């Protein structure tokens, strides 16, 4: 999995980078295909914001989150949203495969 992390109006520390990588790598289990993730972190008016885009296998998943207190909380919220999207997509793909197999 390829992960690109950028920061706006803040310093990207090793601790933040490691936290993002640890959290984002969890979504890999929902797809057998190669995924790439673009993560944008930022601070605006004391709000910690994150925007994530995950691409792979012809699909694109987007998620945004913000938290007034902690960037770590915002990262966790954002990755949870991505996991939910990928889990839902995987379920619908399995349902489609089952229907195709029954039709054959």
C-alpha cells in the first residue's frame, strides 16, 4: 500500500506520520487490490482537519474529519469512515458475486 502524507500550516512530526500509517494500513484488509492513499493534514482556526483519498481497483473513497482538540482524534475518525466505506463496498461486491454465480 502506498501512503502519501502532506501537512498544511503545521509541522508533520514522525509521531503523526507513524500514527497515520498505522491507522491507514488497517484498511488494506478490505481489498486484495493495490491501494494508494493520499492524506492531507491541516490546522485552520484551531481545528485539526484531515482529508483522505484512497484509490484502487477502479474505485475512489474519500473521507474528511476534524476535531478541535487533537489531530490524533481527527485521524482516527477519518480512518474509521474509510473503513466503513470499504467494508460496505466489500459486502456489496460479495453479494454481486453470489448473484452472478447463482445465475451461471
